[in-house]
């Protein structure tokens, strides 16, 4: 739910369960996360879900094609370097910079999501 793990500085890594469909607003706001894995069941990442997680550098999507919306400021204040967007057509994991992610998946992410 909203703010479930808010400001949990000791939380470093998380793989969300395969049945999660949404990540609520501020669910992981201000956490000590370094990386997060988003399962293909997730369709929506709400506002500031992972905002202000300064150690968050990598986000792994099991399958980016299942994401419908990434709301504004979902990853604001993070130091993301790469987004891993699942497998491409030849079975290789897509490693994208933030710019490349926006270029390729602009319809999924609101402006300012990252």
C-alpha cells in the first residue's frame, strides 16, 4: 500500500512477488535500495513509488512490455544508471540508459518519471 516501506533505510534489495500488479505511491520512498526487480505482473508504478532512494542505481524489469504506466516522479531523486528492460527479440537482456529508455518507451513513462 501507500508508503508501506517509506524511509526504510535498511532495505537494500527487493524482488517483488509475481502477483503484484501495482506499486503504490511512495511505497519505497526514501529507502536504502540499491536495486529492484519488477516482475512482469506489474502494470503500474505510481507517483514517487521509489523516489528519493539515492543508492538506487539499477532497475530490472522482467518484461517491460507488460508495464502500462510509470507515473511522474516514480524514480525522482534516484541515481539510476541503467534500466534492464527484459529480453529483446534475440533473447539478450536490454540494458538501457535513462535517455535510451525514454526514447524507446516514451509512451509508458510520464515526463519526469526518472
